[in-house]
C-alpha cells in the first residue's frame, strides 16, 4: 500500500467508526476516537471495564494519524519557521498560511501545544495493523440492502428483494512455496443459485444497512447452513479441476530432504551411547517434523468474511 491508499483507507475507517475528525490534510488526520474505535486501538481494558461496570460517560482519546510522514514533516517544518520569515497574509496568521500552502487545506488551525499521541501509519506499522484487525473483527459479518435506483411514488407498491449469502474464501496452496487465491461466492437463499465473483457484482450497487421504503423480502427456501454447504461444495468441485503437479514435485523434495537428514542422524543414533541416544533421537524427530511442515504439500481453505445481502428480484 502506498501513502495515498493508506490515507484513503484511514479516512474510510474513521468515518465508518464514527470518529470525529478535528483536522485533516492529504498527509494526516487529527481525530477524537469514538468509543468503539478507542476500545479497538488504545489497549485500555481496565478503563473500559470501569466504564462498563459504572455506566460512566466515556472519555475517548485523541490521536494524530500521519499517513505521509515526509509530506507532513515538511509542512510542520514550514510552520515552525519564524513568523518574520514568512510572507504576510490578510488574516495575519502566517504559520497557518504556511501550513495551508503545504497541505492544501485544513479543517481547523494547527494546535502545536496540544499533546496528542502521534502515530506514523505505513504498511507494516503496528498501528496500521491494529486498524486492519479492527476492520476484520467489525466487518466479518454484515447485512446490507440494495438501494433502489428509482423510488416509487405509489405508497402501496412494493419491490421484492431476495437474500443472498455472500462469502469470501481464501485458498492457500502450501509447501516450501505458497500461493493464495480469493474466491467470492453468492448463494441465493431463495433459489439456491450460485454466483461466482459475487463481490464484483455488489460493487455495481449502492448498499445501505437499512431496509429501503416500499421493499419487502422474499421468503428463504434455504438455511444459512445449507447455503454455506453449497459454497463449500462449489469450491471443492472447482479445486478438483486444478493441476496439482506442484504437489507431486513438493512431495519429491520432501522425500529428498527426509533422506538427507536420515543419512545424517541414523549413524549418529547407532554410534551413540545409551545416555546420548535419547537426546539425538528426539532431535531427529523434531527435525523430521520441521521438514514435513515446510515441504509437505497441502491445500487449506478458510472463510475471510461473509454477509447477508438483499438484492432486487428473486435470484
């Protein structure tokens, strides 16, 4: 992820979590965290247990989230220059003018004296990983409705929506090398129809968490358990068509590695005295387990996230 992608992700996260953005630029956000975001990001379990027990009004933390360190530091350095060295502005606030020239815009003036923890966000940083985990925990399951393209003016007219189970599944092909695939399936709970690349279809619609007016939902013919089983069967059938010559090659490399360590350890065990033999045999077993974990071919499937999506029509 580059700086622009991180900035866009952070803004969407803050808006989704109802955080109050006090100040922002293309390189940073200064925010007052919402209670939900504070719980996920600040690691204050004792404080939040106190709030939950007593019902006290929570006081959330503020943070300075820097999404482009170089750009932010350059602009901050310009602000710190002596006011006399900066050109005069109609407002008389030359420091703020310098910041505005560097960043483009701000929601409010920079308060240099405020003690707000600064977090530099870059791919691989601890704080950005916390945001990813927060999104994963909060967005694993959701329920959304398609927004109608046109609102009917007739109060008695109602459009039928059917429910779809959407699930994104990760397939990992592993040996001493690794490859991953993401498969997105949609299963109609009304008809059992299966749609691949379901997440791409959802991008065509505007979705809302509230049931739109003049809309009714059709009765489900399939349970969530049955729909999930259909998705698993569809993916399994798809994986059976793949070329698994890589697994045969990995199994061959595994046997070669096991033979190498066998030729090394078996003479050691035979030549060791009774006191040393048990230790060498234990080391040999541990080494075999490590080799098998590294080279043994395997395919694992896991569900990343899922949701119920109500779409127009009977799918």
